[in-house]
C-alpha cells in the first residue's frame, strides 16, 4: 500500500483489492501523506481486517471516489459509514453487503442527508436496518435508482406492508412481492329476534318500566358517589383489556409528504451463491 501511494497516487483511476486479507489499518496509514485525485473506483470486498481507522485514512486520501465496495468488511462500525457519507460527496455506488455493525438506521440517516448523488446502494444481509431506516433513506436520496435489501430480516414487515410498491418495483418482475393490504371486516347485519317471555321475566310495558327504574337508580347512585355493580364490572373489563400495540415509526414516516423522484428498483431476494 505504501508503494501504491508513492508511485501511482496521481495516475490511479481504479483499484480492486478483493480478499486481500493481509491489508490492515497500517497499510492505509501510508495514504494519509498523499492524495489520489483521479481514483474513482475502489473495491475492498472481503478485506476483513480493515477497521474504521482505515476508512478515515481512505476518505482523506481519495475524496473523489464515485464507486466504493466495502462488502463483507465485518470489522467496520457505524462510524465508517458516517465517514464515507460525509467525506465522499461524489459517491454514486456504495456496497455495504453483510457489514453487520456498519449499517443501521442511524448510519443510513447520514447517507440520506449527505450522499445526495447516490444512485445504487447494497445493504444486503444488514440485519440492523428496519423499515424506518429505509423510509428515511428513500426520502433523502432522491436520485437512488437501485437498492439491494435482500436478506435484511428486520425489513420483512415493511416489505409485507407494501413498501416496495410505494417507492418503486421489485427486480423480479412478475414474481415480485406484492403489497398485502389489510382486509376490512364486513359487519354482519343481524335481524331482530323476538324473545319469548320466560317465567319470572316481564315483557312489554312492565319491562320498560323496570328498565326506567334501573336507570333512575343508577343516576341516584352516581350522585351519591356509588358505582353500580354493572359499572364496576365494565370498569374491571376495561382495565383487563391489553394495550394497543404502538404504530411502527416507519409507518408514520411513510405518510409524510415527499419530494418527487424516480421509481426505485428493489432487490428483495437473490439466488443462492450470488454475492
């Protein structure tokens, strides 16, 4: 890495270092003393020993990058993604597949605010991402055209709720996941049933008079500070009812007005063996 910085920094346009596991943060420390003004494409996939310190040195030396691949760099954290979003303003293609600790809703928020020219993003296998992070990303990156979120288990609910249909289309075409809309239950209209009087029960005018007496008695008990037995039963049943589940924040975000944008091509499932 030191030789590349010394002899090819001003000529290098593209560099691929896939599975170069011998490269560490120390190798990228030599990049801090020089600049790579023409470097636009950099692939560091499977460089598993790189940490956030290497990404900081990289961004300082090659801030003209338009394509960056950090897939399977498992030692990175949210800080690395934030540094990339803040330090690479020309970035158009970013791959963060299976960078478990480097991608979350918080780091995607930085991408949405600062990577305004981003067109393609891969966060495949990033299980910390939820529907809220996807909604914020799509609202901020208006030029985004391709988003790979396959194997992101935490966005399954967002997908089932029709998130893809709201923002674009599935890359699988006819076999794509379709929105599942809630089905409203039709209330059944019951016909009035005339109950026959049973021994010990009153009907007609006598029954109406008894109901009026009960109502007057209930009002009198309320005035005196007493709760009727029926009211106590209703109050106890209300307290026993389970609390309604909170609405996911991404559902609230999806209802906010958004800027016009192109439809996004989503990748929600990939064949086995594809990376």
